[in-house]
C-alpha cells in the first residue's frame, strides 16, 4: 500500500520511516455527493463530540478541551466522563445526543462490535447524523466494519473518515499520535486542526478500509516484535545473562526500538501498568490474521504470537499492558 497524502499541518516529526512527511494528494472517489461540506475545525466555533472515554479517549478529548474546543462526550459507563466534565466537557446521555450537539464527532471504541452498535443503534451516530456533520472513527477495526459504519453515516448525509491511531497512552497524553486515515477527503481536511492537537502526523491513505488495514499491519508487527523481545529476555535470563545487558546491547544495535526501551524495565520487573491493554493487542492480531486469510497471505509468525497473547488473556492478563506477554514466556 502506498501513501496517498499527508496533512501538511502535521509535519512536526520531519521524517517517518526515512521518508519525508509529504505526499501526493488524491481526491477520494468515495466522497458522497449528498453530504454537505463540513467547515474546517477551529477553536471557539467548531463543536466537537467524543465517544468512548477509555485510556486513549480520555487523553485525546482532554487535549481538545485544552486547545479551546467545546467538547461533548459520551461513554457507556458514564462515570468515566466525570473527570472530563470537571475540565469543561458536556456529558451526553447517548451517541445520538453527542452527534446532534457536534459538528465533528470522534469515536475511540474497543472493537468492531462496539463500533457498529454505537454507529447504527437506535440512539446511535446515524440516528442524529445530517448533512454538514462529520464522523471520525479513530478505533481499530477491520476494513469491513469501517465500510459498514461509513455506509450508515453517508446514508444519513454525513461525511465519514476512518482514522485509527498508532500510539498508546503516553503519545495520546502528549499529543503525539499518528493518524492512519481513509474516507472522505473533505472531512480529512476539515478535521486536520483536530488531528494536529492530538497527533504529530496524519496520513491520508485513500478510500475507507485503507486506514483500517494499515493499522492492523502496524499492530501485527508491533505485537509480534514484543512477543519476540519477551522470549529474548527470558532466554537471556535462563542462560545466566543479565537481562539489562541484553536491553543495552539491543539499544545500541540495528534493531534498537523505542518500544523495547519503553517496555523493558516493566517486563523485567513483571509489572505491567496498562498503556495498551493486552486484550486489544490480541484482538488486533486476530483481525490481522483474518485479513491475511482474506488476501491469501500466510502469517505464521503473527499466528504464533497470537497464541501467546491468547494464553496471556486466559491467564488473567487481559487488562494489563500488552507487555504482559512476558508472563507467559517466563519459566519461573
């Protein structure tokens, strides 16, 4: 998959993966003719909605409030909205109520089932969607789910953008996420100021499904890498080596990774405070394997890693950080 475009407003990072954060822009052929354009987001004038106030959603919505946006929030468990309310957010009783009060609504939801329920339920997004409104789904789902949500939003006259993120709790708090988007180009451009508040880079990859697929590939690689790192740490320990020495050796070599540095100490100590819950990593591996089946691409390493994460879930680590995969490779 080639990069089709990137928001010029988000070129803080300079380079990503060795290539400049610039790209040829291509008009999205799937933009609905029935929808009215959404004005560019601006603090003080644009009303923003946010659905799903978990680890990521809270940090992202909080940054929008700090940037001066009027934000209305909803969560299935209303108690999770209390802190945002003290920061100035309005709390709504349903997704439909959020959409009705907002120009652009974002959603960070747990899985495909939740995304469909929130988008198409009786008090869901589509029930209040209208021309001139946009829906930006930053959840990690499969392409088929993204297309179903897009169809519901567009049928109601709205614009749709999938925008799954690369990054976990820390980058979300720091406004350093990377958005992998696809869908209505006009909404991408209108949402760029919001994405700039929450992230450091934003790729426009084409039609709906492209962003979802890219995110699954990224998270498949990430989950497989960390499982391998866990095995390496445990093998070093069983050989009588210092795990901290392995961390330093890898840090100085060609396979150095910020993720390894971030997770190493917690993995060695056996403490896994959640930044990215293990249950979500396993869900993403499951979806990536299904994507591989769909396009007939064998993924034996990802399949093996998935079994480790499934075992970790079975042993009670679902809500721990995904680095808790270390617990199931340990022989202690």
